[in-house]
C-alpha cells in the first residue's frame, strides 16, 4: 500500500500528527509531497521558537521517493491520496463567493491536480484540521474532520499523541507534586472564557500553577511568561490535577498531553465526537461550569475518588487508542471500509 500525502507548508496538528503515525506504521510508502520541511526540522506548532523544537519526534525521510509523482498518480501507484484542506479551502471559498454557486466538489481547485492536468483520483481524502469545520463542497472524495459531532458524513479525526512526546512527558513521572491544579496556556479575544475560568479557580486553589500568556505570533514567538516545552512538561508533572480548556478549537493538543501526565485529567466538556474517547470517572473527570469544576477538583484533593486508578487507566487508554500510530490504524481501517 502506497500513500501520497499532499502537504501545506504551514504546520497543522491534524495532518502533521496523522502523517507521523502513518510514517511510523508503514514507513517510506507514505510520501509527503512537497517535503514538509517543518516536521523534519522538529517543529510541532505553527510558530516555533527555538526552545519548542524537538528534533527527534518525526521519522527521518532517508528513503522517501518524491520523483515522478504525477506519473505515479496517473498509473494508480498510490492507493490513497491525502490532501491538507489548507491547499484547497481558500480557493473553494473564493470561487463560491465569486460565482455564488455550489461548485460541486471540483477537485481541480487542488493545485497539484490542476497544474498536472490530472483527473479526479480514486482514494482521495481531504483533511479538515482547522479550529472549526470549513465548508467543503460535496465531491468524489472522503472528508476527515478534527472538529465534528459525527453528524456531517465526515470521518472524525482528532489529534493524537506521538509516542516520543509520551516518553518525554513520562520521563518526569518522579517529579514531586507541588501544585494542586495545573494549567499553562495562552489566550486572546476568542478565548476569554478560558481566562475567566482560570481566574475563578485561582481564588479557590491558591497553591495551583495557573498561568496564561498571549498567543505566540510571528512577531512574538516566545511571549513573556511562556515556558519552553521541556519545562512545560516538567511543571505539569508537578501538579496533582491537569486542566484542559478549549482554545480556538475544542480539540486541543493539551487534551492529549494531559492524558500522558501522572495526574488526574479534568477537562471541560466538548461538543465533539472523539472515537474511543476517555470515559468519565474512569479515565478522566469532566465539567460544564466553574461549580462543577470545583466539585471535581475537591473530589481529588479530598481523596474522595481513587486518583491513582484514574491516572493509570487514562494513560493506558491513551496508549491503546490515541497515539499517532493508533490514530493512523483507525484512519486506514475507516478508509478500507469505505473504499474497498
């Protein structure tokens, strides 16, 4: 089985994490094209300061053959062709607005097919990994989405955690627990709810590690107060509870990082469908509002629940279902069931 993975140059969690899992699963038979340099440079986020780089997280491309890609597509060499929606959505939007019509999934707006004069390929998959679902016209392809409630005929495809990141986090399992609740994140005008929850909780649990900074940007990739990734993981492992709050999207990378910590994971409920999601009160604790969050935190701090059992069960569930390799296996099973 050979797979062509059409990439957009800008880092994007869902496509990048899926590519990581596929590459680990079937190696050089997965061809990223064009070569996604940011991944081989160790980047995992859209704006990477030097202290965010992790050089060993992505498999090397020593034997990736990127020659004669168009001819291979014509001859049906690739069983599946995966396309990052960032290559397409702006053109779809522009065409739809210009002509005020449904363009009915004309995949020629995908630059690679248009430029090479290629017909619609069988086994085409479009990955919508944005913070909110984009309007993708119906067409002869499969759509996978990060942000979906499973009612839009797409394949739910949330983020996942690379084994390399799990190993990095778990290396700090022996850190002494110094804080009750931990949350280190960013905010902007679109995530004021996150900031308000943090401010409310800090009043009730003054021994917590609760910090928010502005969102990194090209002009300010390392805002004041933001920890590098290594110290971020070390400090989260010093907390009895790690907290997840939605950002611009509901599915955050923090959700999967938190599940790797030796701490009870408490998360705000999300209106998403996540395949094989963590079970409430078995792998994770969930809440709707500040009052429910306080009840969940108190149940841990006052030892009303078996925290160690929840932590271990959650980490086991993460490794069984939500590493990037397991996400890639899920993805391929879904494609096989639809395209066989």
